């Protein structure tokens, strides 16, 4: 395993405790939150790992997203910013974002249930998934939730549902513009052989899409997922251009504005090198305005599906160092944050590097000369490392490490290896006088809850099964 690489999304470790240059205000608020979390025992011997979310930062990101698109969009154009629930499947976070004017993009029955629990209206919810069941589709159509059909078989299924029970739900088709992949293959959704959508450049596919729309006047949307981590903005804009051109062709063939909404799926890459937010929503909206001049003219309503970029910079995983040891001459800090919370970082470190900040036992920034050391997690396999050979002030047992830029996915993709319980997640706000207040977003999972989830109620279910 390696540490962060040079590049637009991750960089080398250079700072005294975080491994990168940081914005002073951002770092100060984070340092205060860490110290307060330790003082209030959100972390400690009993709860050795916790997630922290900067609520003011999340509000700021939501406002920046709205402002960026408002700047370029013609007045009166309907725009729905639907947060990708998979990035933070936490009901209080979804409700906060709804209060900030965002809706939800959901991709499973569970995510839809979370959005509904958060009070997100059906009219501000979009269902995307490559494997929707008849029950999922039936529920979405009954509720009036926007649905993007992924493939011809799903569209045929929707045909039958619409014929048997008319719906007011906006309906669309997901297409794959096949523009190519980015730096992370597993996250690239617009390659030639992607499992998502209708491959637009395959032989006969474009004609099929046009005819499918013309035969169904109720198909009024087109959707494409054009970017994610590792995707260059220029390539994302090329995908949006392909979607816009397809809508123009369908509307010209129909002789009317049948396609009235374009769903620009996918999100912005996040800079994991420092506290700097780059690229910005304004940069992306400005690029789209230049590359696809008609996109913001008011002829089409717009839907976005940002996730990671809204939350990543505002989250911290804080973990206690249980032991300090060495092997082969290299120091190792054994912590309680590993693959169970930083799954992608542990298994694919080159694609998902992470910054680590060092704090002492009281939650104060640890000082001292940088010493190359490994930051290990609690899981029982050798590769459970969130950072390898990373220069940091030497950590001791009882100290803390903070995994930075972890506001998205790290709290919603828990890996239950070794039956490690899910940690608590807490939102925080810093007052002008520097005091920090916390609110519980998710309580730590208890061992009783974990045991029940693992079938404790059926402990005797296998007794006698298969005997004699």
C-alpha cells in the first residue's frame, strides 16, 4: 500500500500533522471539534471511533451548488438538485439538505425509505437503479416519484404498469453516452461496456432510443451519469453535450418539446490533497454553459445528482490509538478506524488516498518532527492500513488520529468485517466564541443490536436440520 499520490485529487504528505497545506479557518474549526469530541467523550476507551460532520460546511456547500447553477440558468427554469443518498445514508443529513433546498436521488428501496423518513417530497425524489423490481417501480409510480428506465426490458415493464395504472410520475430513459472512463475504472459509468443505461453508440441504439420516445409521449426525460471521482471535467461536459444533442433530435423528430428535462447524473471529483475545494460548482456550471450553450436557456428543466462533493470536505473520522508498536523498524499506530469505515481507502489506496491528522490524548494537535509510520485499523488482516509509511508526529497509545475528507461514503458504506459495530456519527457547529455543540446523527451500534442483526433470535433454527 502507498500514501497519496501527486495529482489533482490527492497529494503528498507535507504538513506537520495532516500531510498537506490547510486553510487556517477550516483547520481551526476541525481542531476545536476534535478536542470537544474527546472532552465530551464522543470518543474514548468505550467508544474508540466516531464520525464528525461540520453542519455549517454542509450548508455552505449546498448554497454554493444552488448559486452556481442559478448564475447561469435562465430565470424560471425548474432545477432540482437531488442529493445522491448513497453518499450519506443518514436521515438527519437528508433532512438538513432538504431544508437547504435539495431533493434526493435514490437507487434502492432502502434509500427511498430513508428519503421518505427525512420528509423529502416525492416531487423532489428521483429513482435510478439498474435493477429495479416490479414492486419498486409500482411504488415509485404510485407515489409520483421520477423514474429513469435503465434498459429496454425495464421500459417494457413500465409500459405494462402505466397501462394498468396511469401515473403522474415523470418518466425518462437513462442512456450511456460512451464517452470513456476516468482515472478510476470502477467508478467510470460511461465506458463502452458500462452496465448502466442504453449504450448510445452501439449499432442501432440511438435510433431505438428516438423511436422508444416517439412511441411513448409520456417519456419526457433523458438521464446520463457522466462523471464521478477521477473524471476530468471536460469529459463530463462532453457527456452532457451528448445528452443535450439527443434531446434536441428527439424533440425535432416529435415536432414538439417532448423531452422537457435533462437529468445530469454524476458528481464532481473531490480534491483529497488539501482543504481546498476544487473543482468548484461554479467552475463546472461555467464549463457546461460554454460547452453546451442551450443547456441553461430555459428550454429544459435540469436535475443534478451530486453526492460526494457536497459532504466529503465536511467529515472527519476520529479514532483512538489503542497501541503503538513497531515492525521492521517502522512505527505502527494501531487504531480503531480501518477497513470497516475506510473500505475503499484500505483496499484501493492509490485511487482513494486519505489525509491523516495527528492529535494527542486530549484532542489537541500533536506536534513534533514527522516520523514515517503506518496507521493501522483493527481488522484481522495485514492490509488493514489507512496510511502506510506516512510522515506524522510520532503517535502514542491514547492519542487520536483523524481521517479527513470523510464526510461522504465513509459513514454510509460500513464494512462489517470482524463484526465491528457501526460507529456513532455526530454533527457539530462552532459558535463565534469557539465553543462546539454536537447533535447525534446516528447512535453507536450496540453489541446487542449487532447480535440481533446477526440472527440471535434464530439461534436454534438449525438444530436438527438435516439430521436423520
